[in-house]
């Protein structure tokens, strides 16, 4: 992992505190160091504008991939969909960034930062297609056995849930145990898929163990034409 300009290790968030720091930048080295230390960025202003905030929710929403829950109705829905990985990353980010969505926070700068990480082989998308059209998906950062899910969207019912189920399959595809999906906060929607809320201390222990594991095979190949790390 490239060296970062900012030292996230010195931050000491209080119990129950979600927002830990503000400022910084969206360079690849900054983002990767943040995720590896248990933080993620989100703008502090409405619509994601304003200074960057660095967040470490307590409790943290996590999905243990082997424990994903698929209801009977969702299992029926899954038959309608085709799932792909890293074939439409920019389209997934655009879907997540749609300004008409409630709580939209992904600015042009944020989208560009994750497109750069995708080009460098760190950011990945899981895409759900129905009848050949993009119906939903998610994107995030893969470091070792961690997948830090940043955002998801859907255009048809259950498409975003299908993306989460597919992600869990990617994370367990080679039988390696202990990988972790970080979803930031537990919501009732995500809870139906098996997402749980854990105290920050437990999250950091799970994170440390996950970072020592190999990247899932579907995320291990670098995008075509990517040969080196470059802040750009």
C-alpha cells in the first residue's frame, strides 16, 4: 500500500462518536490508509458539499459474508438477474450519485476519486442486470479480505439486495474464512440481509484479521492497462 500524507493511527475517537475528523484529501494513498485504519470519508455539507468528514461509526454496520441471509422472496427475485463484476464501474458510481436520490452525497470529486481507485485496481463494483439493462449495483474498496462498501443503488425491486448477496458470494468463493464487508451503518433494510451492528472495538479486531487475508479472486485482477501505482 502506498504511503499516506495523513496519519489516521493517531486519531482517538470517543465511544459512540461517529464523526472523528475533517479536512484532508481524496488521493488514493489517503483513502487506502483511512480504510485500513477503520475510517471512511463523507462530506459534511448538504449533498456532500463542504469539507470532508472522516467517519468511524460506533456501532459499525458489518456483514460477515458467510452469514448473509437470503429470504424466500429474495431468492425468487434473484432468478431474474444476471450479476457481473467490474464491467460497469462508472455506471454504478453514477447510479449511486444520482442527485435525485434522498440523502445523495457523492459529488463529482468523490466519484472521480473512486474511478481513479478502480483504475488502480483497488475499487470494484458488483453489477446487477435485468434483461440486459443495469438494474442496480454497489461499489467499494477491496483491501486484503476487507470490502468497504461505499454505496449501492437500484432501479428495480431487489436489485441492490441482489448485489449484496452477490458480493457475499464473491467474498466466500474460494473458501477463505474471516473476510469482512463493512457497510458503515446498520439499517433495517440491510438487517434483512444479515447485517449486524458491532462496537467499534470489535470492528477493529475484525478489520485487522481481514486485512491479513488474501483479496477474493474476483477482485484480485488489476484492470487492463493498470501496471503501477500513481497518485496522478
